């Protein structure tokens, strides 16, 4: 009996597909397909069906239609009802979530949205947004445009130079066409990632139609949500709320829990309050059930700033105005903003401690002289003391891998690659390009790479792969500036940085009671993250480093 019922229901399921009939269009927004319909067996039967203008009710109109069999099914994972046609059949279109549109230097896959005709009869066009050219980049500046409005652009051509938080990077064009409108000109600063900076069209005759073009409101870069989603209320409450007239927004204190000591706030609000050292107990929440949201923190900070500016100055802080005081305000560059933020984060969140040791560099200097003689004969680059320091640091990291690590909340990540950042000071700020796999490279190759990276840093032409992915940093102020000894700030998320001072001659006791000799010593200080590197581990690394410096021939083994 049960077998018969199972067979009966199985037949019904096999026949149920005949009851499902629909007309469905799948519209893609990739760079290659702008609208395609895919059959249930995977066959692409139509391309470039196209989306037309929006009607007055906000529904999309299709500029070109075709007859499709009811057996065609949608393949999009994000289906949104778009319009109902006169025959009653529903059409569906894939709606792009509108990510930050732009060109990434590292050529990561990025969804690009084609903009279609609107009520102003604009032709099809592409809106180019400010690209994200580094992991820490939130905004950038336009250094200069290499193309002007009306110019023809081809795939791979450089459109403009973008000043990021690390360097100035050339942004290439990803589509052929014509540059119709530049929305952010030369020298524009503070442009958020994803904000529209230019528009391109496919036909030269369409350029004039974008003379007074301004991007739509929905094309602006998406900002993070101001609060977390609250649980959906019952249907009765929703209906009552919709029928009631809108009331003004009133601040009310956040509701404590049953324990009486908990304050409800969104994660974003808690993070913002923590960053600004603000107590949540002093803030009134305006979110659901008195929850504190990001806007409440921002309002509190703004009001606090006004109170401070309006408060009378204390007698000690009051200073008489100085007549004839001359000064110049230098605006912050992107690299200086990010460097300041990262160094502040490092000193506030990383428990630093410092280990200093003196190393005798007589043998190192002698070996360097011999190697440079060979380099001069072969036409190679001269080897500096800093090149030998980089090599010694890399080999010491290989010998003591605990120092080649990074801290996370869940684990300590120990790196197998030894990538050494080198601090380079330029007129534009501090750069830290990378010598990758320094433990596996010879001194001649390290010397060549360091000189090339330093030159690119001074020219502000470093690319993301030149400074991303370091595991340890070396900062040398001794050779170029004669600094005897200093303590460097750790470059997060790394766990250590080596500060190298200058070499100086010292008088050392000789073999006899009245004998003495001279020797050159160089002071180095290792800054350690105590969460990752214990004191004994840091001392072991310095011992290994000192061994390579004082016996440099061991680096060649």
C-alpha cells in the first residue's frame, strides 16, 4: 500500500513541471554580457536584450523584446520584479547591488554596471568610480587627468593618476569608448572610494549630451549601515505604525537589561565610542527601544566639540596674541593621514617593549669592501651596510620564526615567507617598500632591489605589490642621518621592527694591562609586540642577528 502511494506521488511530481509556465528574462551586468536569456539546458539564446528607460512609476521598460518559450528559466541568483507586461506575464531583471564601480590596479574582478537611458534621454554610458587601490584606502585624490573630455580611450590606456594612501597610481581604462564627462578634475581631494569621477560613452556623437551631467543619487558610494537590523515587529504593530501619523524623532535613554547594567548599542556605535573614548552611559539612544546607533555617537561628539570651543579658556591656557606671526598651513597628504592613523593605532593597541644590543661591525665593513671591489669589476651595484643588515635580519627571522609572526584575536599567524619592509623617507611622507623573500636572495640582488624601490618611493610611483605583504621592518637612521640609537614604532600587523643606528669607533681593552685597540660598534634596537614575542624570544633573535653581523661570512653559507 505504501509503495503504491509513493509511486503515485512520484508521478505527480514528474508531471508538475507542465503546470509551471512563465516568461522570464535574465539580465546580466557583467562587462561582457548586458542582458542574456539562458535556456534551462544552459544554451544562451539571446544577447543584449537591453534595458530601457524608467517609467514614471519607477518600473523598468525594455527597449527591445523578443519571443521566448515558456521553457526558458532564469539563472540569476538575485531576481527582482521589474515590470508586468500587457499580456500579464511577469518579467524579472537581475538588479546589481551597486558596488563601488571603478578600476582596481591589481585587476581583481569587479562588477561594472552599465547605465541605461533615463527620463533625460541619456544614451548608454559607463560611470567610473574612484577605485580601491590598497586595502587601507577609503578615499583618494586625483593628481591629474591624462585624458581630457572628448578624447577616445582604449582598453589599457591610462586615464588619470590617483593619489592613494600609499603612492600615486595610474588608473587604466577597462572599456573602449569616449571620455564624455570628468566630474572630479585635477587636484580633487577627499574622493570616497566608489564615488563617480568620470563618464564614458560608446559613440562620439553622445559626448555633447553629457555636458550638464550629474550622477544620480543611487550612484553614490554605499556607506556602512548606521545600526544593526532590529527584529521585525508583529504584523499588527506594523499596521498600526503605518496608519499612525509620523511623529518627530525624540531622544530617549537607552533601555538597560534585566541586570540593570547593560546598555544596548549597535556594534558600529560601540566601535565608534571606543575609538573616541566616549562612555555609552552618557548618550541617549534614538534607535529601536532606545538602542544607541552611530548617529547618536556622532551627534554627541559634534555637540561636545561645540561645548569645548565655546567654553572659556583657563588662565593658564590663555596666551597673548603675537603680532606679526607668520606661518604656512600644509594640507595633509593621503600617505601622511594613513601613516598617522596606523602609528597611533600601533602605540595605543600594541604593547611595545625594546631590546638594544651593540654589534661589532669591523668584519662586516671589511667584507663589504671586498664585495664592492668585485662588484666594481663586474659592473654591479655597490653593496651598502643596510643591504647586509637586511640580509642578516632575514636569516635571523628564518632561524627564529616566532619573530616573523602577526597577532590576531584567535591565533598567532607565523609566516613562511620573509618579506622585509625598508623605511624610506621622502618629501611626500614615509614609505615602506618590500624586499620579498630576502632570506633567499643574494646581496647583489638585494642591493639592486633596495635602490630601485627607494627611487620609486621618491618619485611617488610605488605600486601596491611594492609595499603590501611585509612580515618585518628595518628602519635605518644611522647611515644617512648619523643617529646613534632610537626606538621605532611597530608597523602593524607585524610584530617587530629593527631600528638601526650609526657605527662609531670605540676604545676597547687589549690583551695586556696597558694595551688597547679600536673597534667599530653599531647599536640596534628591536621593538617587539609582547603579545607575540616574549622577551627571551626577542633576545634569541638579537643573538642570531648579532652573530650574522659580527661573522658576516656565515651569511654566505
